[in-house]
């Protein structure tokens, strides 16, 4: 837990008592700092009380005695409509921040590597953390992945924090400085929270705020919004802007393609036989990790070793089981078409399980990869929408639920596949029609796949 003793004399309101909010309230209590904790959900409030926290409705609070509102990033503080507590704090002239900002204040002497983008954040964050740990660098990994920022260990001036940061978190930072800022890519997402693509990009750009000469910005430039951001950052005095591009070499940067990356000086890394990093998208993740770790003076051979031993993350093209020539892949984290495109582009002979609560556009944008699909198995609310979009393009079955879809996909793949094939859960949808979360959905798929007759367990045990 991070020691927040530097905040003595302050008083905070903590709004939202899920993972990050609970960690924040616990850390403030441990430091003897006054705080009022609240969550609109009664179950969350009860859990906080059981944890020994002081819970009270802040609706009638005297904001004149409050230093700042610490808000869970998932709660709107501005658009489309601010939470009433956030509106009251802003009307009183109080700062609205998040737990990452408190970490930055408490560990001001540490080094921070921050990662953002629409897709690939978690993999890149975990990959960098893995490489640094394997290289003997003292680091902690968290933020929008794994542990909350204030549940991380205090590291001091020799420490290094590797943080995945969402657009929600980035717009709540005031003093946080990324010594290494990584920008992967941008496609439209979270428009409901940011109003439009420009608002989303502007929130993401906060990752570069407060960088100083000697700091580094690693930026993927394969989409137009990202190229525009790179053009701005490369003109900043003293900031090393390192571009990354698919396929074509780029001066001063890193180029990548599936299983391969080429550094600015021509040094080439081949990781095409690493099953946890398939496809162009994971090559981009690896290129970002490479550029960041090289900037941090990690020897090349240790970065290569880290790439080759990376175990992968749950729910992100996670190889969970195999039966004969067929591998069963849990890509439940793919909750939109762009994320699913990354999976479809990584394999051939795909028996595809998809569906849930559809996002705008459905699966129509995935047409360039339809020739890889041997059959699609539709589940959840999106069944009829997707059936209409797939009609006449690829064969499909309406399966209703995940177990039925997996059983049908398994039987068909085992019957038809003459070479390597995959049964791929990559839903291109949110999970909330039938599951608590994408993790819940992915955990269920993993257990189902491993229970198939003759299944060999791949990857992590859980």
C-alpha cells in the first residue's frame, strides 16, 4: 500500500468504492487522513463498512472543508452528465482527481511509464512489466490493470511504476508526469463519455502533459489521429518522440509486423514462434515495449528474453485448451469490432463465437477477414443483428448461449478441420446481456473448453 502521509492535513471525499476507490479509502485511513467515502450501490457501501471505512452520503457536505474529490474513473465527472457529487465539488471550486494522481504525489521521486491507446494497453503494460522484472528492474504494474494504484508497493526514487491509463483516468490527473509515455493507437471508443472522437483524443493526450526535457514519447502512427498527435509531440523541445509503424521502416523509430520488429538502426527481433504474441497488433505491443525498455537502458538481449517468455494475459487471445489440431482461444476482452479484427487477422480456419450486447456498426467492419471464417456461432442479444450482417457472406448458426455455441463449434471443428484450426471466442460485443463482465464470460469459456473430451490445458492454470 502507498503511504499517503504527505497529504496530512487534507480532507477528501472518495466517490465510488470498487477496486480503485476501496484502495484509495484504505490508504487514506491508514495514513490518518480524513475522508468521506460513498458509493451509490448499497452492496459496495456495505462492503466498505465491513472493511472498516467511514461511509456517509456526501450530498449535504460542507465543501469548504474538503481539499478535493477523488472519483473512480468510471463515474462521469463532466460529460454526458456529471454525477451530482462531482457537480457539487466543481461548483465549490474543488479539484476532481483520481487515485493515480495520489500515487504520483506520494511517489514523486519514482519513474513512471504510462501506457494508453484504444487497444493493446493491457498487453503492452503487462509485457513491459514482465520484461523489466525478468531483467531485474524493480517495478510495480497497475493502474487500469490488475491492482489499483494505491495498492502498489512504495518504490521511492529507484523504483519504476508501469501504469495502464484509460482516457477516464487521464482526464483526472493534475501533477502526474510520465517519464515514458506510450500511445498505441486510436479508434472511436467511449464516445458517450467524451462527446466525440476529438474529445476522446484530447483526454488521451493528457498522457503527454507535464513531460519534461529528457522524457520519452513512444507513439504508434498507423492511424490518422495518432499521426496528428505525433506531429505535435515531435516538435516539443527535449522530448524524444519515437514513432512506430506497421511494415515500412521509419527514420528514428521502430517498424513491426507479425512476429517481427526492426529497430531504428536495423537491429531485428524475430518472435514469430511466441504463441502469446500473435498478429500485427501484438507486434505493435511488442514494438512499444521494446522502445520503452530500450529508452530505460534495458539491454537488448534481456528485452528479447522477456518477449520470448511473456505468458500472455487472460481474455486476450488466451490459448486455453487444445483438442487434436484445434486450439480453443478466449478473446472475451474483444468487446468491439476493432478488437475482434485483431484476433481474426491473427488466424486462419476460424470457428468464430460472437455476440452479446452489440456496439455501433456491429460486425460489418470485419468483412475483410470473413474469408478466414469457416463458420460463425451467434449468441446473445446481437444474434439477429449479426445474422443480418453475415447473411450471404459466411455461414452461421444461432446458438443462443455460450455453452451451446462452444459445443457446436467444437463438433464442427473436430469434424471438418484437416489442419491447424481455432475455435475463437471473440465476441465483438459487451457481455452484460448474459454475463457480469467480459472476465466472467471469458472465465466460463475457459472452463467449458477445458472440460471438452480429450482437452489438453494450455496457458495458465486459471
